[in-house]
């Protein structure tokens, strides 16, 4: 999982730039989707799920140890763009996903830099399968964070 600084920064950036969107953190959640939505306080549709996937944290300075030095954190996060399944719902999901991509593209959020991203993907294995007539498309973002201890 990504560091707490990254998680806070990315979620803060999203909610600041998309105040009308409902954001639900999926990280390490294994309950039913209805329970997760209810626990998040979400009251309607559409909404966006965020899921953080950590990668590595490595020293990038010769003198780096556990109390000093320069470090590099790499990681990824998904935005799962969700709505009720219906005919032509994909167009709305794609439009919302593109607005997220446009805002995050090349962005520096504190010491976090968005490196690259995928287009929205609806295919099995790339997007979460939802119950209760929901459909989602997923966008994967990759980031790096360089920081000093």
C-alpha cells in the first residue's frame, strides 16, 4: 500500500478538484460493495473508488539510512469510475474518467509526481466487477515521490 503521505495527498487533490464527486477508498476493504458504500457515507451515484497499490521505497542517496538521506517511493493507484449499468453509460464514465486524467496528467502534488496513466478500461481483469447493477471503468495512475528523511 502507498505511504500515508501519498494517500492523503492524492485523496486531497481529488476532493479539492472534484468536490461534487463521491470518493470511496477501497484499499484493504473486503466487505460487500453495499456495506462499503454505506460505511463511506455515500448517498448516491455516481461515485469513484480509489485503490492504492504500493510498489517500493528505495534509497537514492549514498548516505541514506533509516534516519537521513534521500528516498524514492514508487507506486500506483486506481480510480474506479462507477455508475448504474445501462445502455450508453460507458460514454458518461469515459467522460468523467477523461476529466480525472486531464487534471492528474503530469501533476505535482507536494513531493508526489504523477508519471503516467492508462485510458479508462472496462475489460474483465482490469476493472472491478460490481454487484447490484453497477458498472465501472478503471484508470491506473503511476507516481513517484522523492523525499528527504
